[in-house]
């Protein structure tokens, strides 16, 4: 086995076993490398960045929510697209197996709200370091600053993999390539869509690509006045032509362009097709625990003993300070109006805007803010048990490059671990000896 290297300076000769070549040292790529090397294969990981795991470092705001410890059956309800494709790989290596794997390799972990799992240190670097150390222990090679430009096949009809051509012109021979390049989200981490180009060159279909788990732009100017305001325990609803496209309780935040936060990111994964056709109506129920009647009674209690105060001051106990001028303006109420002059009609307007604080969602933000990419390599052309192409022998696809996406909460990284491990084990067994 060639010594560990991180500079791509080593050369492969005809006297050595062909390696399993993995393109991309992200989550799924490094897990695939560990799995393939664990099967006894010679493994070479090619990464165009200057360090591995760049996207891992920014997940969970740098803390790395690396999986979700819900029941495996519940996992699939958090995968809105092509969940059934993942049955084999996830049941073979589920969230609890992933947590056990990291614990066994030196990462102490903890479980937080929503069954999200993190390193106990709150440092994403622990996850990357663990994977790199295991790759090194197993003898896998990592070449950094090494960009793959092209896959090489046995014939014009593709047939089987023969190797890869690098950006510097070198050709590396192999019978097995695992494409783990990620998608298009956060392009600063190196996710620039190379995997989709490789897939198309092999004859694969790639579905429409769009940003997902991403904030929304909104049309209303008063939303921007509340920039930085977070709301918890509110209900966010997105309306379609005939039904609610999304409705859920949770947390969101106003920004200088619209709205973001956990509720918003989840909604973005479910309204992609509709918002592509035009703006969508949405609203926030600011007091979902209160009926209209109970909210009216609550407002009247706030007004008791405040008859000579302004409405602006009297309702400060009901709304965040940044929202007070906005909701009063929407309700058509003069902020300086004395409480004793407040009419039942005006109170009805205030209640209406509290229960349905309206937004017009004009579009999704771009890939530079998206957690993941929606769309990818058509999974009907991929073996779900091994991640091997059904079109080209020896070609595998893992992680975000596949047309599979999940909600926030650690589910997408679990997809990376499960599919990466499946591809690595299968490729390592088939081509490692």
C-alpha cells in the first residue's frame, strides 16, 4: 500500500492493484472510503479542495448535527423525495448505527431536542477528524487539490469504468469510481455540480436542480423592518390554489429579504414546484394556542387598567417590540390612540392580523444559501442496495448528488453516511482484490 499523502504527488503504476477511486472527500465520500478500505480494497480519494469535509465544518452552525436518532421508520417520513430508494441502505446502516460508529471511533456524542445528534464538544471538526483518521488507519490515500475533469469508459456506449482524467491531464486507471461530489448548495465549499456532469457523461438522467432547505424572499416591505426578529411557537402556513401546501408549528425569523429559520427551510422543500410557477400566499399565526375568542379576552385583559395609555404601549406584552408598529399599521390602528378609544372593530382587525399575519413569498433564495440541492441523478437508474449505476459497471453515486433530499435535523447527513457506506462496501468487495 502506498504511504498516506495529502498532496496528490504520488503516481499509480501498472504494478499495483487498481484502486477504488472516490471523487470527493465530503461526508459520503469519506464514509465510502472507510467502508471500501475496510473491505480490503486499495482506496484513493480525490478532493479538489485544500482540505476534506469543508461542508461538514459549517453544518449545524459549526456544531454538526450529524444524524437524527428517531426510529428508523420515522426517518423516512422526513425524506420528501424518493424515500423508498433509501430503505436498503438506511436499514443496513441507520442513525443508531452511525452514532455507534462515531462513538467507536472516538467521538463522544449527545442527543438534543428533536432527537438531533451532535458531537459532545459542539465542534464539527471532530466528525471530520474522525473520518480522516479512520481513512488513514485503514490505508486509504487522500489527494487534496486534485480535480477530476472526466470519467473514462470502455466504449462509446460506456460499458464499464476504466479510469478518470485529472485537471492536470493525468489519467488514473481504475475499475471502480464512487462519485461523492455533493450538489450545488454552498458552492464555496466546492459543490459546483461536477457529479451531475459525470452522471450525464455516463448516460444518466439528472432531474431539475433547485436550492432546497433555503430561505424565502418576501414582497412586503414591513417584513424587512423586523429584520433579526425570531418568533417561536408560531404556525406557518403556505397556501396553494386548492389546499395548504405546508402548515406546521415551530420557529422562524424575519430577515432583510424575507423569512428564514427551521419552519421556513422545511417549507421550502415542499413548495418548490408551486413557487416556481409564481408567488405564493402565506401567513403566520402568532398565537396558535389561542382561539379568536380567547385572544380577544387576552387583549381586553391587557387593556384593563390602561384606559389612558396608548395602544402602542398597552399591547407590548402581546408582541415583540419590533412587531408592534408593523401589526398596528396593518390593522389600521393609530399607535398613539388611547386605549379607551379603541373600538371593537379595531380590536377585530388586530386579532385578524395576529392570527393571519400575511406574507407574499416571491421566490426561493439561491444555492449560496441552500443547505442542500433538490434533484439529482435519477435513482431509478441506481441499484438501491449498492448505489451502483445500472448503466455503467463499476460506477457508483452517493449522497447529495442523488435525487434524494430530506428535511433539516440531521437527516441529510444520515443519507450521506448510509449511501456512502453502501457504495464503499459494495465497491470494495467487488473491486478490492
